[in-house]
């Protein structure tokens, strides 16, 4: 499941909520039942929710239990759960939903954005706008879509009608009986498709192979490189002890760092998402996911310092050397990104080494901080035992 749309929407919602000063509704059970209505914008997190009524404004809702969107929604809707979402009501603007299991079987006057594991657009689904659908496993489209469609999943099945253009990325693409796409069809799949005019009204094509030294791609890499330098210099300046400990750990115990980094890179997002299953765990989940995201980015800065120090090992120790080392190391790391064959393994190793060393360094730093008062107490006790007033008077 692509996480970028999910986190981008969460950030956008948080910004809008802070700007409008609209309070969150946090409760075990939230209910706007059939026959009732609310006019104000709603920001809700609940264990369970009944939203089968009428909403005159935007609805932003997250639940722990399965969610049924069976009401009338005159504003935008953003919904997220850790279980399942089914939409059978009427959305008069845009619908954005995130859940492992999703079924859309109602009307949407605007656009649809759906991200999950298994996604089904039922026979009653009618989308007037565009549809962006991202599934980790499978997507089934049986309804009617008037706009353009962008889909990505392991298996994508078309069984309905689409009036606009379609772009699809999948391992398996299936056209069931009754499927019809009026616009152009662009696909990326291991097997070549042979489609006739009864299925596709427009042209059929595959995306061109990306050029290795494409100007736009190189520009993005360069921007990322400069941004990493701008983040890395203040980080190394503000946390010199943690940085020094991390770089020494990478050199001394790379295997240990990779093991800890692997457990953290898998465990932190998993436990973070699991924490959202209850109201009490929401702050913890946000903290875990935020920490994980920060360490993913900072890991390459730590590795860049190690690589840069190896390159500039004869340079004098100074702030200029640190900046030069980070810049040189980042140039090597981002330079490998130009060549995907070696860039992807390098990025994985950088992530695991950097994240693991950072976590171990934080643990060691905490241990040292806790140990200092004990050591000072021992030194003071030893001094008191060896103190002789008569010798001092002489």
C-alpha cells in the first residue's frame, strides 16, 4: 500500500484543523444516524461510528472498527480505518478512503482516492470524476467511471465501464466480460496484452523506459542532495555526541547495526499503526511513525559522514571538514541513485546501518547519562575516604 497519499492527507488534515481551530471529537461511539443531520465540519476519531445520516459539510473520520459510509455527504469525505470501509451512500464532492479492505458501491460526484490491500468498485459504484486507486494485492472495477483512472496493484480486474483514459501498473491485468474503456489505455505489466476495439476505444500503449540520465530525474536527485545537506549540517552541529557514537558504531559493529536497523525499520511502523486501534494509543502511534520517518531520513546523513571521513581522512579536524565530509558522503550516496541496479541495494544498506547505529547510540548515550551521577558519587566517596585534615594543615 502506498503510504505517501495516506500521510500527505493526514498532514493536510492536521494543518487545516489547526488553521480552522475545529476541535476533534474523540469518543467510543460516534453517531449521526439515518434521519439525523449535522451542518458543521466534523473531525472524528472513534472506536465505532454510525455515519448513515446527512452531513452538510466535510467529514474527516478515523475508526478502529469497520466503517459503513451509507449516508449523504454534501462535503468532502476522508475516512480511515485499520479494518474495512464500505461506501454505499452518496458523496456529493470528493471521497478519500484508506483501509485494508475497501468496497465502493455508491455514488461519488467528485473524485475518488482509495488506498488499501483489497479494493472493489461494485456494480452500483458511479464515479463522475477521476479515480486514483492503489492496492497492495487486488483491485476489481465493476462500476462506472466517467473520468480518468490511475490504478496500481498486484492484480487488476476490469469488469465495468470507464469513459476516460486509464493508466495501470500491475503484475496481472484481467478483462472480464462486459469491460469497456472508451479512452486510451496505458499499462505496465510483465506480459504483453492483446486487446481489440471491443474492449478499448482509444490507443493501447506501454510507458517508455525511463532514461538513465533524464534531466528531470537528475534534477530531483540534485534537489534531494542539497536538501539533505541543509538538514545534515544543523543535525550534526546540534547532536555531536550522538553523531560521533553512531559513526563509531558503524565502523566497529556494522552487523549489529544492520540487525537493529532491520528490526526497527519493520517494527516501528507496524507497532505505530497498531497503536491507532485505540484512542489512548493514537499519540503513541504518531510518535512511533514520526520517529521512524525521521530516522529513515537521518540514516543517510550518518552514513554520509562515515563515507566522507574515509574520503577526507587526511584533512584537519574542523567544522569545515565535517561539512565537507557530509557533502562528499551524500554525493556518493545520491550518486548511486542514478543507477537503479546498484542504487536500490545501497539505499537499503544505508537505511539499515544508519537507523541501527542511531538507535544503539541513543541507548548508549542514555546509559552514560544515567551512569555519570553514580560515578561522581563514587569519586566523592573515594575523596572523602582519602581526605586527611592533618596533612592539609602541614
